[in-house]
C-alpha cells in the first residue's frame, strides 16, 4: 500500500514559478512509476508529467519546456517544478504512482492505469 501526499499548491501570478511536492510512503518508492495529473471541471483529469523508476521523464505538450518533474528516492519525494505559469495551468494537481511492472510511456497518459493517488493540491494562476 502506497500513500501519497501532495503539497505546495497555492495562488500564483501569471508568469511566475511554483513547485509542488509529493511525499510517498513505504520503502518501495524507488521502483514506482510516478506522475502528475491535473483536473478541472472542463477538461477532467489530464496527464501533466511522468517519471519512471529509472528517471526517464515525459511531459504533456501543454507543459513541455515549462514544467519539470524530478524524484528524490532518498526522500521518497517527487517534485513538479512549474515555470512561466499560465491561467490555463489552474487546476487541482494530483500525484500518482504505479508499482512494477513499469508502465510504458504511452500508458502514462491514462489516469486509469495508475494505482495510487494523492488527495490533490490546488494551483490557481491569477491573471
């Protein structure tokens, strides 16, 4: 059983930066695939960024070049760095995890493929 707790959300101005963190429980963190999703009433839950157990990363086109996902296995933590934020980045951001066998990168995009989810942290970008 994996528990995920997100933090770092808040109100931020357009063009500024924000960092979200996801703390995971358990000693199996290093083997987990990890990802960030975001959810809005209009778009539902969409993939933002993912990182494999080996450190391979992938991003949604909408955030590529602006967001950075990273992991610290020693601290059982995944980070999402958000730069040059836009109003459309406003959403409830969720951390997700999936145990081995590792998800393929094409499988990252579907929320249903991820087994564990955090409670979410709200990011609001003001314009």
